[in-house]
């Protein structure tokens, strides 16, 4: 039998949503190779180092292939294989008991972006909304940024990435794009070839810093102060666009009243950025006019993160950059996909409820599992690994150990979370089920066919919940939709950007650009806010992230090059490439102050717990900041603990999001 070549879309939580060409051996039902699709205008023929290793993940020994029931104590990870009929019957029976005794709010789905395909990502919620279960607030990543952008511009999109080569000055602000947005790099190189200057603003030097023309180190959580200082310098130099401000914005005067207090000297004291650099950066940004800011969610992971992002993304409006090719800003393109989401995930059921459901913030899962009253009695986990990725791992794992908590985990790998499950159900990968994909780093829709039979007895998430729905007698028809029916419903939209984009066309072409005109520049005459204007008001607050005398360092946990959250944390080749174990970057000043040596192990202590890590003394972080790259699985750590044993559940000012980058810690040398 000949090898099969096919096109697929990468399902993982990354702005690039790459088009991939895969090679499959049908005789062995084996994925042999993954490479980037040269026909896709964003992917441009290359994939990231992680995606190249997907065959190892697809066929990894830790992939569960059959339904399994727990046979030991919770946390031991001992299971016995059962049939699908046994698993589903027992799960349905336990659910019926919980519903009868405690009501539907005792049931909670815990899910996120392990796949970005809309069928397997969002549509499983139709089951829980048909039950009337507690509603999960999916705050762990994007809600602070979303709230900030919507408060400022309304519509959640910005500069077209394909327009970036026309920019004349580029700020990569709080984004390590060479790790997390790899396919922006060719556009950045074209912009540089065309004369653009690229500046990276980040608390520590990383791959993107070395790619940029200049790296400006900033203390974590002080971005709003720097943005205000730049705004003040721009206006004092008369480089703001008064006509654009008068025509397209509101609240400028109130904004500048706050900015006036942020002198270069005060900005330096807060941010660590030299006063002269603040003024020079501001004037370079303003004089270029076609200036572009690519930012991301990292700078929002602070108590004042939403306001900080607002302050940063208002800088293009200050100089009228939206009017110039390549100018403006981009956080996400996700709001540009005008799909009909009425029935996605049973959204219509949520809207029809006579009383609002109980809501649980996913960033505070540990507290929810240990202190919420009345308690959660049934937890369904899919597309995520909360034992490692959620804050307060101590509380999360304590809650998962509850014998009165019935836990079902749908997974593609035997993660730490599966150790606490009563049932582990094998989930299909993106190669084994059809799905529709949007993106949040470009403007292309795509469709995946199922390219391989499932490994073992793996089944899609939606299949599992449809089977449970049948056993529980749920009559909601959308719960039983297949992927094609859902896709047709989503594409049934009158919006001109979707005109002519049908499922048949997506199947034939693989990916299709939205009908956004080339050269379209949003926010040139206003915004999608209630006022119709770009909102300088209310002026963003400046809420600084500050250490304490007891915990004088700030811990950052940014993405690693070889991992995507915890998705690849068990792929041995990628673990080795990332160094074999998690490493803590410590500035020489801080290493001397705490008496720690390069290569030695150190205890990192926060108000919530302690972990052990090996130290690399490096000038990469700004003094006062320590960095561990990557959300590692727990096994490679010296003490078997993930980094989120240190992180807190406190929330952002806007969007009730996570604050992973604002954790005060201290270092304790080990003998």
C-alpha cells in the first residue's frame, strides 16, 4: 500500500494555525512525517520544532488507547482496561446519582485549548448546558487581553499580519514571537529589509531579543508606566496626530492628564528603563508613523495587566498609525471570524436559562475544588491538564484527591491529571476527527478531514458526550450534531467577510482567507466601541507588580521553545532539547544576594509553596526577576513538582484573568 500525503491544520493553541502536509503509512496506520505547507501564505512551507515531532506524540507509549477505570487510590494512576460500554454506563450511572442528590450545579466541565478545532474544543459544552451544569469561566489565558482590547477598540482584530512588511517601526512588546508566533518572523524580516527597525520590550533576553535590533528590559508588570511615559514624550514633541485624535478617538485629554505625571525619571524608577531610552523610543515610534505593535497575553498576566495592555495599544492611536500601511497593533485576529455561533457548544441553551448558572473561574480551580459550597461532585476534564497548568497546584491536587469527587478525564496522553481520574477515556487527535478551525494570528479559515483511523479505541470528545447524553435521555438535538452539521451552521452567516465560504469550498481548498480586502486598515476613522471611537477613556490605571520584603523577587513562567503549555511535556526528544529539566534563570546580582551558584539547585519559595530547581546564573533577566521557561510536566523536575506550586489565584483588573507573571518569591540555597 502506498504512503498517503494529505493536508491538515495544526490544532494547537498558537496564533499561527499552520497548514501542514502529513505523510501517513495506511498499512500501519502510522503518521510518518509532518511539514509546513508551502501553499499557505502564513505557514510558508515550514513548521515549528514542536510540530515536526508530532509523530512521536501521536504514537507515544503514554498515549491511552482504551477506556480505563481506576483500581487503586486516587493519585496512584493505577487503572484497569474496560470496554466503552462499561465505562459509559458507569459514568452515566454516577452522573444520574449526583444529579439526583445534588443537582446539576454539582457537575463542572474543566476544559481549554488543547485543540482549537471548534467541534472538539467548544461543542462538548452542549452536553453540560443541556444538563444545566456549572459554567466554567475560561479565564486562564486571554480574558484580560480580550477585555482590554474590546474596551479600547471594540472589534477584536487589528493590523493584518500580511501587511507587517510595510511597517516602518515595530515594537514586539511582551511577546517572545520566535517561540510563540514563529510564522510572524518572515514578515518581520521583510519589514527589516524594507527599512523597519525592530525593538523588543521584555523583562528577560530571549530568542526574540537577539533577533530584534534592540532589546529594552522592563520590570514585570510596569508596562503601563512605560506606555504613559512614551505618550507624554510624544505629545511634548508635538508628534501626536491631533486630527486623528479629534476625529476617531475620545478621552484624550483625560488620558494625557495621567500621562503628564509620568516623567522620564519616574518611568525609569518604576520600570528600570533609562529615562533617555524612554524618550528616544517614543520619538522613534512616533516619527516612523507606520509604526506597529505586536503584543500578546504575557504582559496581561499581572494584577494590572488589562490596564497595562490598554495603555500599550493606545500608542498607535496617539500617532494615528492606523492610517498607514503596516501601522497599528495586533493582539489577536479572533474577532474577525464572524461565524454564526448561536448553537456552538449549546450557546442557545445558556441564553434560554431562566436563572444564570453557577460560574467557576478556571484560574481558581484549586479553591473551587477545596472550598466551594455546595461542592463540585463530578469533574469532566478535556483539552487541558489542570494538575500542572492551573495555579495553586497544591490546592488543585488536594481537590483532585477527594474521594467524593468523581473525575473523568478525556486525554491523548497519560498526564499528571489522569493520575487522579476515576475514568480515563482515550481521545482522538486532530488527524483522527474532522473539524473547523479559525485562527488568532491570521485571517484564514480551514477544515480538517479525518485522515487516519483512531489509534486503539480512541474517540472524539463530542462522541463521548453524545453517548452520555443518550444514556441520560437528553433530547437537545445539537448535542448529537456531527462536525459537518456544526460547520455548516457556523458558516451560515450574512457577514460579507464570509460570503462564498462554504464547507464544500473549504473541503476542496483546505483553507480560505476571509473576504477582508487587501490593504484593509481598521480603526482609521473610529472603532467598534459603543461610542464609535477609539477609547482613551477611562485612562488606564497603573497597577505595578511589586515584590515584598519577604519575597523580593518576581517569578516569570513564559513559554519554552520546545513545549506548548504541557502538550509536549512527555515527548523525550523535546524534553532533552529543552535541557532535560526545568532551569531557573537568575541574574548575577540576585545570585550573589541569595548565595546561589550557577549549576546548583535552589529552593524557590512563594507565599503558596516551594519547589526545587537548578540555577543558571545569567544576565538574561532584569535584576529582581527570575525566569523558568515552559510549563513542564512534573516528572523532570528535581522534586517532582511543577512550577504552579508557586503561583497564586489572584486575578487581573480586567477580564478576571490569570496572573502567572506576578508571583513574589525568594531563593533558599540547598546544601
